[in-house]
C-alpha cells in the first residue's frame, strides 16, 4: 500500500495504522517533507520515501514496488504559509492529477481511496436537510478548498472510467475536529464573545479525527468503490456548540459576519477559509446510510462527543460553566410547565 501526505496528521497516522494491520504486507508512506521524529516512530514498519506526487518520478515508486492500493490523504484546506492560491491548487489538483495518472497506468494498482470533503456540496438556503451522495451543490461553492475537491473528484471518476478494474473510492468527510486538530478551528471560539449570524441557526455535523483516520484505514482494505459521505451521528446547533464551549453568543447580520467581520473581529475571522462563513450560516447535513450499509463503517464518536473532545483539546477557559446554563434552562422550562398547568 502507498499513503500520501506522510508528514501530516492524516497521512502519517493512516500509514501507522495500516502498518500495524496483520493483513497488510507492506506500507510505503510518501511526502516531500520528512515526518517528525514522533510521527516516524509511530509509523513503525511503514517505509518512508521522500517523493513529490506532482513529479512523474512517483511512477517509479508505484510500479517499482508493485503497489496495489493507494490512499491519497494529502490535501490542503488552505494555502500553505508563504504560499497563495496558485501553490494550493498546484499541491491539491495537479498533485492528484499526476498521482491518479500513475495509478491508471500501473497494472498492479487495484484500489484507490481519496480523501474528499462535504465542502463539495456548498452551503445555501436551498440545501436539503441531508445531502445524499448523488446530490450536488445547489449553489456553486466559492471557496478554494471546495473547488479543489470538486476537481479532484472529477479526476478520480475519470480514472475509474478508464480503469474499471480499479476500485476507486471517494470519502466525503464532514468537518473534522479533535484534540490534535484543535488549532484548525479554535480561533472562532477563542474570544469570550463569539459572533453568529442573526436570525439563522446552522446545524453542524462533525467527524472526529480518530474516526477520519479509522475510515481511511477501513476503506483501504475493504472499500468496493464509489462516493461515500462520512460523518458522526447526530447534529449540533451553532448556539449549542458555542454554549458547550462556554462562550457568549453575539448575533450579527450576515453581511457583517461575512465581510466587515473579517476586519473588525480580528483573528476570530481573518483566518477563515472561503467555505467557513457560509458553513457557520447554513451548516450542512449528510446522509450516512451508504457509509454504514455499503462501506460497513460506524464512527465511534457522535457529533456532540467529537465537538466536546475538540473543545477539551483546545484548552479554552470558559466564560461561564455550560452546566449552569443547562440548569437554568431546565428550571425555566419547569416554571413554564407549572404555569401552564395552573391555568388549565
């Protein structure tokens, strides 16, 4: 098996997990950057090869080692430090194009698993309660990451048409959270007062980082091809999420949240990717029936559990104790119920 993105969280941990599987004979982990000492130690028997998937020489790695399974986990959600949009697209789209072209030509390759994202569905007021895999974006996504994922998925489907003997799987992940990825989204909750969109309650569906790694490992050994939504059970309203983090909600009009907010709200919103403001406004629900019935995977963490673990890893000091709000709500509901009963 070959795993891309070995120096990053997903690639390195997937390679480590696969190397520990008794049924996996050999794992080759590739990246342009050498993994950290800790990650390299965790990878165990996995072999690291310094290689760039954008370079045609990646073909020597695939064909020279008779690779039968490729797990492409190396995607960037935002431009790298010191790079812009062109660098991000080069790494994401052109990298996937070269890698998939090699997979198409290599006779040994029989399975390809590609990490994608629910960002391909976009976010708009026209969205269904839950997207199935056959549905597309009701409003074309504007974010760079979403557009890259759409292009990569098209490349995977093109390879599958030309090589029908390859089992090509696209895993569309819900937003991924967890203690080791706390720095990726915690800036939104770093301030004691958290801005939300006035008059809108987005419903969030999340995936824990451990489940994201586990499903890539699972798919590398069992996937039969096709596109699959991957998300934890349940959903979380935006106001609930902010309350569970111990923050105070500050509703603002959407045009302020999306435009002026980037300038006025400092680091809270300046670091947002193009998809995040729309996601915090509309949310995105995923139908995960195919994940369970066809892929045969059940996440260990629910959406609420994943969010709570993410907040614990972020080490945020709450402005107030969320348990206090819960107690106040229960007391208020009790008083309302008592008053209604007295009138009847």
